[in-house]
C-alpha cells in the first residue's frame, strides 16, 4: 500500500507541468514553457520531437521506447497517453523520478521533454550479523551485484530470500533490514547494508499426537525424519530444528507409513504449531487412521509387449495381500527391477502405468492396471555441453546412448557412470536431459558436463639422516600421444592434450645417497576403437650406504669421549651423515613392464581382464639390508638378481564415483608368476653353494615365485540422497608361494603395518600393505618378511564437501590384519585389531590426501606393550 500511494503521488507530481485551469495555450515568451490547462476540452497533437534528460547509461531510443510514445504519434492533451507513459517508467523500476512536459507547442505539433532520474547503483554490499560462509551463500542467492541498480523490488526480493534461507536452517524469527547509504565519492551510487539478526534457532519442544491407535506415538515420531523433540536421548543424532518445509515432508511420511500398512484413508485432519518459548515450539497433530484394506482382484489392461501373467509375477502383489501403496509404487517405478524399467530399457519411453481402484467392497480393493505402451523410441540426437578438455569423440566413446539405438534407461545410467569414472568431469554435477518427441517417436539426449582439472603435481621435501630428500611428480591425465609430433594440435603448455591418456613422470633424490626415477604411460582405449587398455612403464633407482669406516671411527670416538667424560665430539660427528658417503655400498634397480587389458562381455561388461609382462634387475654391491640367507651361512650382499614375471588380473568395478563412491563394488583377483627355473635345473638347492659364496649367490640370480592376491571393496549408501553416509567394507589377502622351498624369493614379499605409503626406505623389495594403528612394517620386521597376509575392515564415511575444486569427507573405521613369514602359519582368525577416525581431502592438482588417528589394540612381535595411539598421513588413493 505504501508503494501504491507513493506511485500515485509521484505521478501527480510528474503531471504538474500540465497545470489545471484551462486549455492548452501557446505562450509568446521564450523563457516559459507552454501551459496545459485541464478545465477545457482536450486537444489532439502530433508529437514532433521527444528529448530525454537525466540518464547517461542508456541510449535515448531505448528510454523513449519504454514510454510507448513515438515521433509522429497523435496524442490527446490532456489525456491518458502521457499518464500511461509515466506509469510504464515507474513499472520498469529503474527510475526514482519521472517528469514529462511540453517543451514547445507549434500549431498542432507538440515537442515533449522526458526528465528522468535514474535509481542509484550499488557501490558495495556489506552483510552484518552473519558468518563468512553464510555471507557467501547469501551473495550467491540474492542477486545483489556491485554496479547493478537497486530497486524496491530487488530489496523486497532480497528480504524474502534471506528470511527463507534462515527459515530452512531453523532461524524462524530472523529479522532482516536493508539500508541504503549515500556514497560521498559518487552521488549516483549507494552502499547497501544488509543487517541480519538471526535470533535463536527454533527447536521442537514437544510433539503431541491424537487419534492414533494402530501406530504408537513412539513409532510415529520415529517415522518423522527432520521434526524431532529436543532433550530426548533417542534423538541425540537427529535434527531437532523446526523447519516448516521439513515438517510438511514429515507429515507426508506419516501418511505414507499408514498407506504402506494398508490404511489408504489415513489423513492428518488437524495440526498446529504453537510457541512454547522464544526458542522452541510445540507440535500438535490429530490423525484419522481409517480402515485397513486388502487386495482382491488385479487385472491388466492395454499390455501387448508383456503378458499379464509375467507382469503379475513382477508386481509381487497378489489377492489377499495388504494394500501396500508404497510397495505398489516401488514395483511400478521405484525398484531396479520395476515393471516400468522393463519398458524403458526396451525403448518404450512413452510408456505409462496407472493403477486405478475400480471397486472398493468393504475392506477389499479391485485394481485395474491400465498400461499405455506407445511406440518404441529411438535416439535421434546426443548433445554434449560443457566439455572443454577432451576431444568430443573421447567422451562419446564412453556413452551407451548413440543415435539410432533404441532408448534404454539402463544404458543412460551406465553412460552416466562411465563419464563419472573418466575423472575429467565433476561427478556431482553431471546432468542428463532426455527429451522425448511423441510426434517423431524419437528421443534427444542432452549431457551437461562440468569440466574439472585432473592433472596432478606433487612437490615435496623432507629431511633424512643423509640430508634433504626431494620429490617431484607430474601426472598428466589428458595426454595425447598421437599429437605429440604434430604442431598446433590442442597443446596446453608444453604437452598435447585431448585424448584422455595418462603420462606420469616422477623423480626422487637427495643427491648421491638416493635417486629414483619413474615414467609410465596408459591408454584406456588403445587404438581408439575398443576399450582395450595399453600401458608401459619403466623405472631406475640407486641407493648407497654409509661407510663402515664412519661407524668404526664414530664408535672409537664415543668410547674415547666417554672415558674422558666428554660427549660433544661424538654427538657432533654422528650428525654429519652427508660426509660418510660410500659408493662401494649400493643397490641399483631398474625395470620395465608392458600391460594389455580388455573389457569383457561375460559375466557382464563391468569385468576386465589384463595381462602384464615385467622385468626387474637388482644389482647389489656390499649391500647388507636384504635378508637373503645363503647355504654357506652368509647373507647375500653382492651379486645380481633378475625378476622376469607374467601377471594376470581379473577385475570388476561397478562403483558410481571415483572420488566418493556411494554404491557398487571394486573387486580384483590376480596372479603373477615367474618361470619355475628350479624344475629344469639339476642342482640340489638344499646344499648348492655351501662352500662357495659365488655359487651360493647364483641361487638367486633368477628369482622364482608365484603370487596370489584377492582384494574386494563394497559401498552402500545409507540414505537415498547425494550427501549421505556410506559404509565401505574391505577384504584383502595375499600369498607369496615358491616352487622350491630352498629357493624362496626374497623379493615381492608383503610389508604390513602403518599408513601403506611407499617411499625412501628398505622395503623396496616388498609390496606395502596398510594397517592403521601400528607402525610402518611393524607386522613384518627385518628378518620376518611377510609371505602371506590378510586384512579386513569397514569404514563409515560422510561427505563434508563435494565440489568441483575440492572434495572432503570424514570417516571412522575398524580394521584387522596380520602377516606370516611361513604360509603354513596362515590363520585368518589371528588378527591384530585397530580402530580410529580420519579425514580425506581431494584437490585436483594434488590428488587425495588425508590424516588418520588410529589405536592398535594388540601386542606385536612378543612385545609387552600394546601398539596404542598412532597418527598416519595419507597421500594418494588406496585400492
């Protein structure tokens, strides 16, 4: 009403140039404008010219167009034409003052002057009374942008949105006041102060329910998800805030629960919300339950594709069953094997099924299932929007929805999963929009994608006993080998991109003591026509030791200084490992591998089978850190070892998201083996080389083994929403076997315990297995390498942030595992247990990082102390 009265007043003022008391007259004086008199008869004029003043940011023709007036137009003065023009300016909302006057009248021609005052623009917006995160959320919702014009409608809309925003968070009494302040530096701008007083959150004090007999108050209160009483132990981890929108949803959940039990007439006949105090409300509901109904006859009408008997079997509801409307809807559309999905997966996108209650006799209901099948629809166009990283054919090859194919809901969902697994698009913002056209019998499918950076760089430095250790790793996940030697082919920086291949280059060193270099290449679609993967990799590393002379001299210094009562010299000398470099003590390793994988069609196309051929060579020179006991009683420290192996892996991955999976499983079974050299040799390895070191070392010139591993993970979402808790379960076991018990492999063993991270240590010949709550390698100490292991665990994960740039989730876990030096001692029931909590952060340029606190509950290796509390830092995503 205030704005209406203000508008009338301003229109009256705007017409003041047309004075009341007479007819239109020409005045002879040049310093005065014509006077329009209203007590006489109106007169028609032709507009000869229109001028606009007062606005700088718009062209005159735009401003004149708003009025609806035009040169050459005939208007009546006095009349409604000018009044209507003024109303249009006010309705537009961009002007704080509007005047239209006759600047000149010449015969039947009139010259108009439109004087406007533009509403000020926003110089800055200042929020008061809210946190930084809340301010950012409000800025995204309100539409108040620096430089835009501020209008009454914009202010009113902002107040409504702010109130609604805090209503949804439980602040129902929040007060909002928006004030404009003049900008002394610019009279055409204003500062906008958004003053917010959230007050306190409104919670539910008491819920009172009347009329219920079938379901108790306790059961009905548990049915409600978001409306719960405060101060009750059973609601400790449930929402207690009162939010009207959630309350309406909870009321529907109550009705749905009654419908599920057969009470189709149940309804909430009365409900009210009353204030208990300033911070809480009471909720009252009165329920009419009605009678319980049962199914009698179910008939099918309109079905030609599937027979009625088959549909009745899939419905899983029969005569005499409770009339469960929830189950009915689930079997029609909700379940994975619902009736509707059978139609949708075979192109019947225009299908519909309407269950009609055709007869109600007492407590019995007859249902008529009316089906409209429609024609089978084919896919016409598939459009991909938002892809600015990959060549389009790289994305299209992952789709199961291609032009000309019959529409399939299952293929659509599988395509969604495959795009998410690529890693180049934000899996939380993949949107698919199927648009059926019944006239043509086709479906257009639009994919809206949000590209994300997926390359990773790791640069780290640490301090070891031999000095600073630095690492640099570059992982390019959108590499294009085909364009490497072509100029001007989608280069970004120094490397060609667009084919979705992965190139990884890494190096780690601290100078003379330790160096390690790796390079690998992976193509998920080798050749580009089929999902057959190809990989190749190579590595080289060298590690040296501290000289024996250094240790001997340090010992003598220590002995001498202890005798003299002086320790400073020893301590200072022992800290200088850098000066003790001994090139005559080293281990060098190099190797390469080539792999090929194929996607299978049976049992289903989630399965892959891959094979790998690898070779490694170990060159030992006075190296005493490998526990290789020879037949002559010595430990091998000089010689060459070769490892030539073949590996096969059968895997199945059906997870929905590579970063935060909610459902599906990840399974792999693998075996790798070397040729059984000892079977073809006439040597007696029990005694060979007993009297000669060189002969004894030949036993391990060619390593032999067979290695078996099984790994499995499952993911189960606890709620059918995007931001939901997820349970992950894990099972792992591995066995390293031998062909000859006197030629057991000292390599490829299992290094069990700790965070599972590999790095600059003496476990280079082993596979690292994590077991949080225990020190790294605690279950397989030096001399007791693991030839078998098992690991079990479960995690409860909850997402804190799932955005394009950052994903964060918290987790709690329990796990158990153990390792054995002799496979015969393998016992999956003798495990070391632990539990803890942690957090994971995924950054596109860095990858997965995390920190865990864990507590180990058991003693290890004959220790009298429990493992106790441990902190683990995690880098990279574990299988």
